[in-house]
């Protein structure tokens, strides 16, 4: 793993990735690839990027020891990488700043984006306001309903929000419409994709911008772990939720050479992995092409995309970034599922135990970490990427039972029930 070098020159992570786009987008993709190759290691570009992260976003974000949760779980120590403390409330802003800087250098004055949970849309609208760029955000009509606070935030920031009424009216369909817009307006428009999917160079580019998360953790964790007499200076396990997978890849990628650290991605098991109502592409999908790259997707026997389900809008996507598919194939990362019910229980638990309201997406990772911690020793550690805050999800949670839904004693302490998988004991 110390020699891990992905993707190759054509954007392939093993058999995954690549660039599968229409001829009308070929020039735009080539232009983007050349621009990123020019600036990705440019000292002035990187200096501006890190200045913005520090002074506009508020990085570095802290690592927090969830001591009470760790104590109540009775096993490993749980740490949270607090991406929820970023300006705009999630990890999305890291990548958006990098792409917006690139757009300005390419002379593109119009920005388009897709969004599911709304955090990528808010981040895009925010940086467009800062840089004086036109901003259009495509969002599934169903997500517009369940993420209304973020829709209003985008409009306050000057963005045009376009509800997408086609298909399942969720993230997949928003991405489809954004792609159509890009085809029609390719000369003056830059498409800021929010996850590690899409045609090359997007999976690599978004990963690179988000890798600041894992790089910070590698510097921060030794000091956090020394006080607990940990077995190593880095966590035994890193856990992150996976939809498209940008927050997970952002924390995973710098840890790939650390072979003693397990990498675990948590997909949305929805109503259950065997119900057909989930968004677990890596566990129940198969290889195919979606949105410009080859990866694992949820499809039927005829190659038609299957509608997904998750309580979290940001995980409600029928594909996954191609690098995740590759990491699973080579055995460097593991992927598991957490149901809606388990994620909601973890959401309420973290609120009541640590005073942190997590995004429903992040709650999937928290739920699995809570389960896994019980199988580990107290001197071991789990680092969870808390990718976003849950303000945006309060309406959804209230509709599903409100603040008292999981306040029963059986839900406040020791276990999260209903898991459809067994947790592997950490070695």
C-alpha cells in the first residue's frame, strides 16, 4: 500500500473510473483535465487554497474524543473528526473552494452543481457569492421538500435552485439534469461535482481537495491517543459514511499506506439490505457505467438503474465513487450497511450524549462505530468522520417521531438494535 498510485493516466482505478461522456462534453473534460494538471501542484494555487481553508472555512477542524459515548459503549475509544464545524456545516466546502478557484483560472463565470442533502449546494452557493460567480443548483424535488432549510440558504446566497421532477426526484436525477445543462452551456459553464464520481478527472480531483481531512487527522491523532496508552499513534479503525463517497475518500486516502488502520465505509441500508429499499451500491450492486465513470451501481438485469432509498438525502444515490470500488476489490477498505432505524437511533444518541447534532449521513458512520466499539478493547480507537451537522435534518427527524422518538431507556445507552450484519471483531 505504500506504493499506492491511483488513478492511472486515463483515470482508471483498476477496472473502474475512466471517462464515458458524449462527444459534446469531450472538449470540456479535456480542458478541465489539462487545467487541473497545470494547477494541482502549482505553489500559488495551493497557497491560495490553503489560505481559504484556514481563513474562510476555519480549518483545521478538531478531533474530539467522544468520552461519554466511549465509556457507555464499553469498548474502544471513539473520536470524531469535526467536519460539521466547517463554514457551511460540512466537508463539502473543501472541494468546492478548489473547483471554484480552478473555474476562475479557466475564465468560467457560470457555475452549476447538483445536490442531494443540500450541503454541496450551499457550499457552492457560498463560494459563488464570495467570488461573484453565477450559480445554478439542481436538486431533486423530493430532496427540495426534505431539505427546505438548505434550499432557503442557497437562495439567500444568490443561487438559482432548480427542482428536478424526473425519475425518483433525488440526487441521481439532479446529476442527470446538471449534466444536460453542461452539455448545453459548455463554453462558459463550470460543473462543480460534489462527490468522487463522474468522469475523470473528477474522482481524483475531488479526492485530492478532500484529502485535507485525512492529512489533518494523521497529524492530530498521535497527541489524542498518547493519553490513553494506545497501541499505536494512529487509530485502529477509520469509519465514514459512503454515498458517492467524498467525505470517506477524503479521510481514507491519506490512511491507505497505514496498513494497521482498517478503513470502513458505511452505506445506507435503508429499510434493510434484503428489502430492495436501500442505497448500498457496493454491497448489492454490480459493475456498470453511470454519470461518466465505471463503478458499482444498483441496476436490474437489463442494466436499468434501480431507485434507491435512504432516510438521508446525501446517501440516496445508486452509485459510488470508482476508487471505493477499487479499494473494496483489493481488500484495503471494507463496506457495511446501516439501516434508517439504526442511523436515527445514533442521531438521537449523539445529541443526548455528546451535545452534537450530526447529519443523518454522518449518523450512519456513528451508528456503526458504536456497534464496532463494543467488540474492541478500551485501549483501541475508532476515528469517525463526522462529515456534517444535522440542522438540515431536523424537519425529517421530527416527521419521523420528533425529539422523544428514541428517548426510551432502552435506546439511551448500551445498544443499537436491528443490525443486519455482524460486526467483525478488531484484531
